[in-house]
C-alpha cells in the first residue's frame, strides 16, 4: 500500500510500473516513463475499453498483486436511462465490470508487451451490500490471487464512502485478440 504522502505526491517508479521494489524492472522497461497511473492515457494504453464502456476513471494504487481504482458515476451514464427510471441505481453488472476492468489494468500493467485481449471467463460469489447511485464515487480494490497459464484469478471489493458496496471473485484470460 502507498503511504499518505505517496498518494498525495504520486507514485515511486516501481509503483508506477506495477512492480514492487523487489522487482528489478524499471518504469522505462515498461514503456511508461512519461505516464502516471492517474492519467487517462495510462488507462487507455493498458485496456481496450473505451467510452461509454470505460468504467475506470483513475488508478490510485498499483503493486504486483493489487490495484485500487476510482470511478465516479455521472448522472448521464447510458445505463441510467432505463434502469429504475426516476430512482436510478448503478446496475450490479456494471459494478462487476468496473472490477473486471480494474483487474485487466492490473494484469496488463505487469506485462511488458500486449499479448492479446483480456476477457472475463467467470464471476463467482457476487454480493451487493449497498446501492450505488448517480454522483457516487466508488473505490475498486482488486487483488490478484493466482495466475495459471493464461488465466488469472482475482478478488474484488467495491467501496462506497469507506463501506463495502459489493464483493466478487472473477477469472480473466488473455485471448489471441482475433
């Protein structure tokens, strides 16, 4: 985890590149020497998602095994149009997709070069604890649990105002990109 001063002033080179200080690779090894994880250019360079389906606004923390991202839901998001009109709430599947995109960012930040397209293959143990509404800002915490061949297992917690809004486990794999 980053210290408070690192959160306010930025990341060390190891954290920017997605590698802990125990790893010998540097930021320039990843080709990201001019990007910060909070930059949208960093996010766009790592995952194929684009608006309106890009559901990660920024990266707050990044290590070998964890990522913390943020997303603020605007009132004009496309999914609010027909999801509980008059009392819009963020669909649970959108919260799951936020976690999946954060996991894809974590996995991609550890790769030196792109190997394909990350796809979600399994979602387990989904629990929704709080309703997320337009204007709410969530924190998406994803932990990489295990990597086997081209599949990566993750656990995620979505926090709203410091409280658990949703949790899930999921698996993603990299496809050939066809």
